[in-house]
C-alpha cells in the first residue's frame, strides 16, 4: 500500500536531526552556543484529527526544522488544533502559546523570532500582520491560502489581505507556486496587491513550475532553489542588525 502524499520526502537534501520533543513542539537547536534566533514553522489545514502521524512528524517539517538548524538558527515545528474551519481561533491561541514556550527556551533569542506559515495556515497570519509583536523579525508564507474557500465558514478576523495594511516595517517573505490551485492563487494575488498598496516590506520567491506543496511534490532544482532562497531571506532578516 502506497504511503500518503504528505509523507513524501522533503525535496531539499539536508542532514537529518533528531528533534527534542515537548508536545506539541519539536525543537531543532543548532550546534554551538546560544542564544540563537528561531524560526517557528506552522503547518496548514484543516487536518482531520485521525491523521497520523501529526504534521510535526512529517518529513517535510522535519526537513524544514533541520534546515533551520543547518543555517545556525533554532527550528521549531508546532502541531496545532486546526481540524475544521471553525478552529482558526483555537489554532491561533495554541500557536501563540507554543511561540512563547520557544521564546522562553534559554537557547533562543526571544527577541529574534520568525514565524513561517504553510498552506491553509496562511490565514493565521492575520493577527501578527494586524499588530506585529516586537519580537517578530520576519513573517514567512509558503503556498498559502489567504481567504477561505467558498462555503468555508471562517471567523472574519482571519483575513490577511485586510490586515497587511497594518504590518508596517515587518518583513514578509512569500513563496508562490506557479501551478497553484486557481482559487488559492487568486487569494495570493489579492494579498500581494494589498501589500504593495500598503507599502509592506514584501519579498517574493517564485516557483514558476511548482505546484501546491512543491517542497514534497516537485523533486526539481527549481523547488530546491526556491526553498533555499526563502530560508536565506528569512535568516537574513532574523540576523540583521
């Protein structure tokens, strides 16, 4: 029996690291002395509660965590309870609590944190865009859904395109898939237009031939280059003076 697609390997080779697990967080600290900046990775959804393993154990997120550590920053992958469209508020609360746990770790520079959202997790960016905390040095998104699908009943507070006007100087790194689902692509286009109108500090990374979840579905040099470009941009903003 074939394994489900979400267990496909991460397309960018990276030396594996066994994470330190403290449910619901897996931590990937780099070697050497700290404290170091951190990247918190937030999976998408909604994800059925019976899905196993949970996202922080998927090869793609283990890959991103190890990739962060290889760049000298702490990687943290968080499971959160986004099970249905009604769960966005609960997921946001769980992510906020997990971020505070990461920031309190003595190996982490709690004033230098990036948060990186994927797929359906994209709508969770509305709150940090609307009122960026002082410790948030970069907000990153990969192939995000930024408005609900028709018939998807989501709290109206979760509208990133409306929130981005308040982002101020917060750096935003957005990775787009050229062969994205048309509705998702339209939500990204709306967000980009709103960000540009607001003068937001938006940095775009494109995969012209990539599809949604290109980091596990498209084993190509283009995919690897996009992942490398995105992590390089995020780390640069985390470590800037």
